[in-house]
C-alpha cells in the first residue's frame, strides 16, 4: 500500500482501476457505467484544444489552458489521462501529470453534487435520479417508496440529498457490507445528530457516562477527589462510494462547550497532547468506521453539548493496480510470483467439489519491504491482503470473495486459504452476470492519499 507521488502518475495510469468499479447493478434503472479511467477516444473539441494549448509556445496560453482544464474538473480527467499516456511533448506531459494528480485528489475529497427539481414524484424516481447523477449503486429493495414527495436540490452534496429523501419516506441509510453500494431500509427510527463534511457523513450514536463515588480507603488527611465521572461521545464516519477509507487517525477535539458555556475538552496530558479515546482499525477497505472522543463535564446542570468541533485524518483508497497477475490459476501448483511489495506463492486453486462454481485459493504472501529494526516484524502489512486478492474469468468478471477460511502468520509470511464464489452472500443475490471458469488471480496494490477532515456537532443532549 503506498501513496503515489506525481512522478509515478505515468506508471499508475497504465494499470489503475478505481475502487468505485464493479459491474453488479442492484438498481436496475439506476446508475450508468462509471466514467472510464482512460478515454478510448478524444473528448469534445473544447477539451482537446485546452490539452493541446498546454504545449503552446506562449506561456500565458499554457497557464490559461491549465486553469480551464481545472475548471472542467472530473469530466476532463479520462481525456487528460489519454493524452498523458500518448504524448511525447515534455511540457504537455509535465503539466498534465500535475493536473491529473490535483484533479484526482479533488475528486476524492469533494462531495458528489446533486441538482434536481422534483414535484410530487415517488421516492423511487428521485433515488433513480440521484443514482444517475452520481453513478452510485443504490439498493432500494428493502424500502417502500409509494408515497409522493417534492424536493429541490441545487448542487446539494450527496449525503444531504440522500438523507433528505430517506427521511421523507421513513428510511435509514447504510454503507455496510464492505462494498460500494448505498442501501436504504424502512425503519421506525431516526438519527437526528448528523454532521456533513465534504464526502463524509458523521453520525453521533451515543454518549456513555459513568459516575462513581469512592467510599473506602479514603485519605485520613482529607481532600482528594471522591467523585469521578467519565464521559465519551461515540460516532460513525461514512464515506461516499467513490472514496473507500483504509484508516482514520484518532479524533482530536478543538472545541467542546456545553449549553452553559463550560468547556468539555478533556485535560491535556504532560506530554502536551490532549487525551483522546482510542479505536481499533486494521487498515481494511471500508465505507464505515466507528470511533469516540472523551469529554469532561464541569457543570452537572448542563443539559446538552452546544458545540463540538474536531478533526481526523482519513487515509483514502485512491486507486488500485495489479501487483501480481497469475494466468490460468487452476493449473498453477506451488509457484512463486514476485511483486513490488510482496511475493505471492500460489499453492493451489481448486474447484470446491461440494459447491458448484466455488473455488478455494491457497496462497502465501511474503513481505518484500525491509524490516525496521526499531519495530521488528510488523504484521500490519498483511491485514488487508485478503481484500487485495481477486479472482476473475476471461471477461474480467470478478468472483465474490467469501472471506478467509483459515490463516497462519509467521515473520515475513502470511498463509491464507480464501474462498470465492458466484453469488453475493452479503445480500443473497446471484451475480448479475454469468461467470466463466477463473482465468486470472490478481494481487492488487493499493494507492492512497491522506486528507484531514473537520466535523462539527451541535445541540447534542447530555445524560
């Protein structure tokens, strides 16, 4: 897993496929095919002229072309990548490398925007419009949407738009299942304390409070605190389908006040770092993370958190590229393949005799990175390996991963038995395409960027 520098953009473009992909489409009348990474033909005349002007003799023309392409945003990216791979003009190459890197980062950290005017339309139609505009897969099979509603969205961030529709028709929004599908469920419950920050949605889930009084072993000299109170606010962070999260730093509070004006920030430790509650994360690909922050209550009369602001650093999956590709894996027996960060030994890939279309993959991955003598063998490199291994047929259709059946870790090596099949066990649905025999086993490399996100909750009730 690595953060791709600008100088590596060229090589990355040759093999990168963004994580939003996938051919399954739960919403039959919904999202169109996502925008290709690299266009297979030139764009419209205006975009092509802007790209050409990056190599103009006049400096002002080159600078203006860069500004114009930046204004085009994500729409121009496939055409810019196409030229970046083909051009032999060093000035165009240099400028495109910088622009593609910048626009790709902006694509990840900015929300998808929704613009539509709906008057007495079914929620089904409105969700279909949102799916078409964003390109996201939205599963509505578990909700009833026969009622009519009216909405006005004008460049509304995706999370605000989909929450407005879900609230109007009595649904909640979920991003679990470890895939890129948004799911709406009819539920007789609401989550009213929500904060939006770009492509992220923060939902306050609960406040835990524990108050105790010490009744024994008291100091003979008096003094000391007999009453102690611990308080924490738990919340979830959800990301849009286009930017899966790999890890999140511990949240750091910058402001926390109650309705009486008292500060709820926890005291700082001697090392000048604010004490913050921890959370556990393995670096796996996900659109949902849970975490918490510690608080203090200075006045028992306070009834709510008037304002709470904080920040987290989110590691995002910006793209993937094949690191190791094994052709005809059914024929491979105990053979090692070398990648950039890991060696992959394929022991066997066998069809399951008891389950038609299901395959068992036995592999061992070995870390190629040098061991840091200060840390010793760090097993964290292996935590997301099972998510990075893919099995596909000759048409590129991917088998669903059924997870790890067994594993064994030794210093520098990780042995895994994985299972793949044709049906999506998360939803009980079969694959939306007919799968052929597996012809490729791929270990992908994950490319990442890190982005700081600020969030804010207001008027959250206290226990």
